[in-house]
């Protein structure tokens, strides 16, 4: 069955934006809004509470099909929804769970997998993390070494026995499940010996080690698999055909890695900093060096937003997105880094002090200081990883040169 897709004229889109703004104003707790506005860390309970409110409104997974509580929105409406949430300082909602594994199960999962996992995702019983990168297999993902060997238990049930580790696993400390790329054929060509497995994080043999970066935040982890038994029913797609699934996920993931809505929020933050601070007796926003950099960032963001929207329309029309989506990730990660660099430059030495507690609760700024200063350096350091995560910029340039430009 083909679901009808909402179409929008300018008036209906503006009405929808107003509806989203009113919903956020009513539903988002003030304390959470302030933490997001200032760039502070949110707890899992705060995220769960916000996603519950979205679910009650029917907006938790609007890009999913209607049979799975989706909304069948147009690309324009979906972009407007994300923008309004972000500009109202609402938290980002479960990108890995709702943007990655959900669509993969909808497209590639068996009916049994869909019936088991998708309702548990929607009611937030299951939070997911992504097991792709390994200590020696990051951007060269096809070189991964984590093994999955098929065996039969004494009771006759078949399982995969998984051994190895994954690294830079975002929010694995919160996750109930992980979707993993594992090697199931060591003799085949690298890409042809990989399978896509779903692994319960509570399984015996799974352990998580936190990786706390220079920014002081616990975003990443290393996950270890010590002969973890996984039911063969948790294989998505065909054995040794996981690379096809991984590629389709990465192509769509890079639409999100352009981070258009998040770039809008961060640029609004820098604009607010420019309006509240002074330099040389005039508002910082009027200083030539600041105004020039702001204008350049605004132009880059609008160009990126228009390009992402074109790709979303193509995807919704059923077109297969190719390696050209890598440019979106390149542009988005550079842009967010430059925005955070401008924030730190504008705030100056006030960003140098480090207070771990200030990452979780708004600090009371001293006279002449900005409330944005407490987390500014940490936010900048976090974004340094954006040109590595999801495929390093060097690898993206090489792929674009070879596969798009034919060089």
C-alpha cells in the first residue's frame, strides 16, 4: 500500500509552523528549554519525558509510514517541523533510534522483527546505539574485524557467537539494543562478508567502557563482545549482505549529518551573544569582524538547507541516494564547527574556565559574563569530532572524487 503524502502551499506550511510553535510553548518544560538554549547536557529522563510528549501528540516518528504511527509529511513539512522544534530549544529526539534503526527495520526487517521491535521503539522501551566503527576500522568500515560465527546449541537452536569490539558508540551507556555490522565470512571480499545483527545490550558477554573526551562529556563508549550469543532471528536481511543495508543507512544518515536544524539553533545562539555583548562601546553584532563572519555563516547555512531539501524530495519520490550525499555531511560538519568557533571568539576568555557541574545545570554568570560561556569551549571541542564521525572528511573527499566526479 502506498501512503498519500501531505502536500503544502505556503499558507498551510505557515499554519503548521504556528501549530508546532504553540505545541512546544505548551509542552516543553522551561528547565529543559533553558538547558538546550545554553548548550548544556540533558539526562536520559529529560529526553524520555520530551519524547513521551511528542508521542502523545503523534509526532514522535513523523517520517515513518502511517501504519507505524508516521505522518506522511512532505519534505517541506518535515524540514519545517525540525526547524520549529530546534528554534524553540526543544531537545533532539532519538536520532539513532528513530532516524536509523527504525527506517532500516521498516525497509529490511522481517514481519516478526517489525512486530517485535517497532512498537517497543515507539513506546521508548528500547533505546538503540550503532555498532559500526572499530578501533582499526573507522572510515574504512569494510575492514571491520568483529566476528559472528554461526553455531547450533545442544538444544538445537541456532545462534551467532559474536566476538570483537565497537568504538565511538554514541550513548551506549543508555542503550538497550545495538545494531551491529559483523563479519560472517572471512574468505569473501571485504564488503561481501558482512552481516547486520541486532544485539541485546543485556546479553552475557556485552560490556561498555566510557570514553570521556577533552570536552568532559560522556558521549562515546567502547563496547566489547565476548562470545555473545545472538539468535539467528536477529539477522536483518540476508547473511553476508549487510553492506547493502549499511550503505542505504549511511546515505540517509548523511542527510541528518548535515545538521541543518541544529546549525540554525547554534547560529541563533551566536546571534544572541552578538546582541548581548559589547566591544569598543558598541554591540558586538555591529563590529565588522563579527558581522562579516555571521553573514558568511548565514549564507552557507541557507545554501546547505536548500540542498538537503532537494535530496529529501528525491528520497521521498523513491530515488536511491548515492555517494553524493557525502557532501552534505562535509558541509554541515564544517559549518557547525565554524559557528562554535565564532561563539568562543565572541565570548573570549570567559570560556576558558571549566566547571563540570555547569554542563548539567545553568550557572549564575558573574557580572559582565554571558550565560553561554560555561559550556562554550566544551561545545566547540565536541564539534571537532563531527568531521571524523560518520566518515572522516578525508574519506568523504576521496569518495566524492572517485564515485561522483570520476577522478
